[in-house]
C-alpha cells in the first residue's frame, strides 16, 4: 500500500488532487498538520472526503 501526505496550505488541495488523479493506485491520504483542532483542518478534510469518498484519510 502507498499513501500520499499533504498539508493544508493554499495550494495543497490542488496538488493532492493532481497526485490522486494521476496515480489512482493511491488509496490513503495523510493530512499532516500541527493543530488538528483548527477549523481550517476540518474544512480541508471535508473537502478531501467530498472529492475522494473512497479514500482512507489519516
């Protein structure tokens, strides 16, 4: 199994999307942040879940 790791910066969602579309064998997404309780993190995870409903988010 292979995972992709991402942050939650301004360009990270676009870059994550490009990677997951280019490499469909990746089914795991690690969202790496210092503060998991922030609203920005919650919204980012919701966006990932909406766009990639079958992927496992860690």
